[in-house]
C-alpha cells in the first residue's frame, strides 16, 4: 500500500493506545524509517519502551450504588497499588454486576465513566457511575419450581437486565418445561408490579391434566422413508423409558422446521409441512389424555 506520513502517525498512535490499555501509560513508541530506493519501499521500525506499569489509584462512584466507596472498591477488587492491565476495568464491572444480581437487582446499571492517569504517581484513578436499581423478585404460582430452576428458565438472570421480551421468553420456557413433563396443555402468563422499591414479577402456571404422546406419525413423505424422518423428530411417543413421551410446542415447531429443511436441501423448494396434535382418548376420572401428533407433508 502507498506509504504516507499520516499512516505512520496513525500506527504510532494505535501502538501507544495499546500500551496504555495494558497499563503502560509512561511507555513510548518512536518510529524510524529508511528508504529502499531499489524496490521503492519505505521500511518502518518501531522502537517501543514500555516503562513502568501503572497502579490502581483512587476510586470514586457517582449515583446510587447502595454501598460506600471502600465497599465498592472491595466488591470490584480494585486494590490500591495493584497493577493495571487490559482486564482491570472489565473484570471490575463484571464483579459489580454479579454482586447486584446476587441482591436480585436485575436493573442495576454500572459503567466506567473515566480512567484518569496521574503521571507524578504513576496511578490510574477510576470514576464509576453506578445505580443499583430496585430489587426484583420473581416467583411462580400454580406450580412448584425451585429458585435455581427459575433462574435457569427465566433469561433475565443470564442477560442481567429486565425487559418485556425476556419476561415473555421466560413464560415460553416455563411452559415448555412443564409440557416436557407431560402437561401438554400447560399455559403460563406473567404480571408485573412495583411497591416500596421492589419490582414483583409473578409467573402464573396452569398445568392442566398430565397427558402422554400416544403416537407420532408422518404422512405424505413419498421421497424419504418414514424411519429416516422419525429419527429426526424431537417429539417422541411414550415408551418404557419415557412414560409420557417428549413434547412441547417449541419441539413441535422445531420438527416442522427440520422436516422442511430436509426437503428443501433436496431441491423440494415449494414443500409445505404442517403439524397438528389431537386427542385420541381421555380418562374420565383424571382427565388425562392420550395425544397423537401428526406431521403432514
């Protein structure tokens, strides 16, 4: 590529930034150039001196963090005089967010406002913005779920934020969880309310009767063998090892997508696949039902 002094200056600045990102604020980068007239090329050599690695200095916090500065520093593990590297700030933020999540504060907002280097002392002072937000309590009514299972099923915990899309996804995952247990007509909804600085999220579960998958069939498959297609299905009938079979609405939809992909990959571009689940028998005493799932190609 053509050599320009602008490119050389830009490269020098990027190397200097890399040093600072790794804690070497007193480092220097000096470029040296020599012209190769024979090949019409400019050779570039960078002379790098790291200098002393910066140390953690003062820590200040703006906003409603809910803790004193010494406690904030301790939770972030920003020990005074410890070495600064590329992970210092990001690891501190991760620890702080984890701390707030442990307090059920899923709407906590923590960010690094600035990092100011003090040349005379070779210290890097950190200024954080932290707002802990309200306590979020999530409960499930109508069915029994452990706190660990709720954390696993409701994605607001893994995402570390609270919004309606994630709450709706939690409803789907809880519904699918109970459908896999045999409650194929399970329905889940959620409500939100706030009082005294606490946000309450309640998932209401209606399990319905515990059913079982009597049969799974595929019709219209003139090109592929039934056995081959059945091996690709997630929905499975009840057996000795699966008393109620395996079923959920999400699995049934996934099966339709799988079958469609199989045919489209074999040049059946206009293939149309539908599915339905129907009751074939019902226990008059318990209300439990035998379900047949049919895929039509």
